[in-house]
C-alpha cells in the first residue's frame, strides 16, 4: 500500500484507455473508498451506480458528450498527448473509451449535494491510483440523463426522482506505458515581457488563435519554470524502470524505501516484491530504479527494517 501523500502526488487524470476491463474486486474497493468520503452533516446521501460493462459505458459516454455545449467554452487547453473534449471536437464519448464507470448520485435539493459528490469521487480516484488503475472525474451528470435513453437507464437502476447524477468516475488501464512527470514552481514572467512571450506562444501554437481570436489573447498570463525535477517512468519493461533528472538548481526528492541495518535476512521483502527488485545481503538492498514504491516490503517486514526514504531538501 502506498503512502496516501504519495498517491496524491502520483495519480493523474487519464483520457486514453486499453480495452481491458478492471476486475470486480478492485471495482468494489474503489466504491467502498467513495462511501467513506466526508459528507455534509454525516448524512451519507451519496448513491453510486457502477457500470462494469464496456458497451454500456460507451453508450453513457456518448450521452455525456451529446450534452456538451462547445459554445459555452471560455477557452482553455488540456493536453496534446491526452486530449480532452475541450481540445478535440472529434471525440465522440465523454468517457474516452474507459471500460468502466461509476456514476455518483446525490440528493437533488440538498444544499451540499455537489461537494458531497465530488468528495466521493476524490476518494475513489485515490483508491484507484493505489490499485494501479487509471481514472478521471467527469462532469455533466444531470445533463447526461436528461433525455429518453438516460431516463430509461435511471428507471432501470431504480434511481428515485429525489436523486440527481452529479459526476462520473471513469476507470480502466492506461494505454501509456511511459510517463514523464515534471515537478516545479512556475513563476510569472515580468509584465514588460508578457506580450512578447504571448506572441511567441501563439506563433508556435497556431490553433490558439481559434481559441483566443484577436486581442482576447491578452487575457493570458505567461509563466516560466527555471528549476524543476523530472521523473521518467516506464511500465512497459520488466522490471519497471524509473529515473530522475533536474533542471537548473532543483533538488532530487528522495522517494520510495530503504532497508536498514535492522534487517534480519528473513527474505519476506524479497519474496513479496512484485518487481523482484530486492537482492539479498546484509542488509537486503532495494534496486531503486526498478522499485514501484508500492510499499509491500514495508508492510511485510516483521521487524520494521524497511524505512521510507526522506527528501534531501
């Protein structure tokens, strides 16, 4: 089990999925996490409908996309690698091909219905990340079912009129095997240089002129990154491979686990390592570039010899 703060830092919203379905056991754990979310007054009003069927998930995803009104967009850009419906008008499903989805319903006329639903969704995506499952929170819940097909689904599921769909959590396995994460503090470019850099960005990214035509581009604010930590992560090899780099004067943040001199050589850490990246010795050693940071060794060590690494900062 990963440390909760590590889960928060590691998880990402994913918009490209494999066809492979997640297992029912993992789906139930994700639902359970949602049901333990904080909620207003302890009312426990959230209702979760899980769709563990890719065909039905795709059908609901298309309903979700039909209610997306592009004319109300105020501009924005998400990703070229994992485009959202904001970036690519050709996307037909608001669920991006995910094989499973959880629909979160809350009381229609309750003041805190929306925050309750999104607290529930947050717990669910964190548990999904902990299980190695990709996820993304999707909005437009009410609009998705505001049609004949949607109403028939609600009737089939036994959803009362007093409840309303607030959001979705899509689930699956990412198509991506290689990832790069950049951790840095962005600093605003001096005001005197803002226009120059905005013009450069629009010249290099012509599509932005369609999003911000004419002088509306001036609403943008340019930031720069001078110091950063970069982590490369490859899940497509066995054992997995990870490596860190820095830009400028950034420091490496130590993550993962080490085995201390308290090791008794029982080998439980090695036999329970999913990547077999622990080697015997006095003490046993973790090959850091192949470590998943799953924490299995930490959980299984009978004498507490496995320690979380501490940042050098």
